[in-house]
C-alpha cells in the first residue's frame, strides 16, 4: 500500500492482493468495496453469498433498477439490490444497523441532501429547485484525462454534465423517498481548481414563513457530524474530516441552503466507516477524523 501511496510509509505497509472471495470470507466479517460500477455488484454478490457484510462505495446499489439502468448498465444483482440500505446517517438514522449491504452515497448527493433535507417540508415542490455543486479535482479519481489535466483545471472553473448528470436522479430518488413527495431538481456540478472539498448550494422557494437557521439547528440537533454554521461555510473547514458544515438564509420566499464537505471523506470513505460502525452496532464516531487541516 505504501508503494502506491507513499504518504502511508510506516503507517500502513500491508500488501496488495488480488481479490479472493474465499479468503475474504474466511478473514472478514465486513468488506468495503471501492470498485467501478458493475465490478462492484459482481464482487458484492459473491461476498454476500458467503455471509460477509458489504459497504459498497460504487453506484451499483444506490438507485432503483430502472434508474440505474438508465445511466449505467444492466443490473446483475437485483436480489441484493432489493435489500440494500442507502444511508446518510443524519437522514436515515440507524437504518444501517443489522443490514447486510450498505449503499454508501456519493459526494454530490450527500452534500446536496444534507443542505436540502431540513427544508423539504417548507419549500414549494411545484417550483424549481436548483443545485450548484462545486467539487475539487480529486473527485475525478486518479485516471488521467483532458478535463483534469493541470492546464485544464488551473485558473479555471468548468461546469460539466449540466442538467443530465446521473447524480441528479440519485438526488431526486432519495429526496422523494425521504419526504414522501415527488422532488425534481436541476443539478449543475462544477469542477474548481482545488484538490479536495465540495460546496453544494441549493436554491428553492419557501411556502412557509420559517427562519432557516433554527430549522437547521432543530433538524441536526444531536447529530455529531453535522455542524450548523452562523455564516456560510468554507470547504477547508471540513477538509480531512467527516463533518458536514451547513448554513441557510432566505430572501423573501427565496431559500439558499448550503453544505460544505470533504468530497473524499464525507463524500466517500469516512461516511462509509460511519455506516459500517452503525451496521455493526458500534458507536458511529469510532475511528472518524474530526480535525481539519487548515490553513
């Protein structure tokens, strides 16, 4: 591992081995999968058949079969999809406890839903909901491409897959399930010239005369990894941690709600660990980083 990731020298010197389902089943109660879509479901199916619990970081179990196949490929594990638990802990509580398979949400969706969810009963769902989500380049992974080349990213902001981005469907599906009403969004992601971090801003129309910050404070009371800010959050406030820093304000009946996270941590790995803690009946804060690296 330390040869692939030199920063881990002396911290983690484990060997890297080819996937062997039998050996994994003999050694592990739970496995984290960080694999491409389709490969993930093929591996998860084999692990689940052997009694191993799975936290999957791919998109393979996040969507209904219909929505998944519209954006990815044919789903090859419908049986396990039917019992996969989608879990953002602040929104879904202990739903992951005792589950066999967790669909760990992605970064854009996590940040967006944490900003939007407190207001789903306060906004007019017949009016447009716009989402502007800005992400660091690390969200694109390690594979080189023209869009993440230094000269493309540096000193530049680039909107990509506007409106048709596949995460818009994930936002709509899970926001609708959360509030029990149809939620439609217009989603615009942007790539900004920073390594990591994400800031999602949600714009909607209020139907109630609510005070946004108290609504957020009540909604996230006693949630250890959601911090309601009195001023708009910066992405570095959450860098290297599992915190989601949220804020909201209104202008007449116009609502602005936002959430800053670390796209690699809260948007992927640390949220997966929180879900694993809940899954196994442990304190959800065990082993979760809370100190941001600033400046």
